């Protein structure tokens, strides 16, 4: 079963992401989280070909190399096998972030890291977020938990 749909952010979504990042600037800087920001108006920078090429590359790699990861993740967290995720491709924001409200992971196409590892990392965030909120776990500890689970589920 294919549980992940890869999508490209349109200009409006890119604008939403930059607005969100404005609200996160202090947090991002405090935690030394890398992010990208538009240097010109988004309409001038937006390059659908760059987005498409990145999407095609990671989608192909994911389908070849990582589909079993989702199965292991869902089994570990006792989630239905048909749980669906969206991975959106953006030019802005942190290297990766997540939204548990709609099971979406956003990956920055400018990442210097392996994009598949970033996607896995963010998928784990989606799964642990209810526990993080319930137990009020701090950011640095949350990252340790996610990275430990990532090592275990590889």
C-alpha cells in the first residue's frame, strides 16, 4: 500500500509557509534550526521546474527504498495500515516540519540533509506529537525521542 502522497506547494502555500515562519523566527533562532527565506517576492522566485524535479527524485527514491518504513512506523504506533500522509515540497521554512492536524510533512527542497531521512524524522514527529503535548516534553527532549525512534525503525 502506498501511504504517502507527494505534492508541490503552489505560490499561495509558499506564502502561507513564509507567514508561519515569521511567527516561528525566535524559536528557530533559539534552537539553531536552519531555514530558508525568500530573497525576492515569492512570485519571482517560484520555480515549478525546480519543485517538480525535486519531487520526482524523492518520490522515486521513496518508492524504491523506503515504503516498508511506513509499515514499521504504523505498526509501532498501533495505527491503521491505511493511514495516509502528505509530503509537501516547499522552497521555504525549516528543512522539515509537520502538521498533525492533517498528517502533513513539509520538506524544504533546499535541504542539505538526505530528504528521505528528513521525511522519516518528520513522520515520527507526527506519531509522537500527542504524547509530546500530553506530557509537555521540551523541544530538545522531543528531538532526542524522535531520533531514537528513527534509529530503531530504520
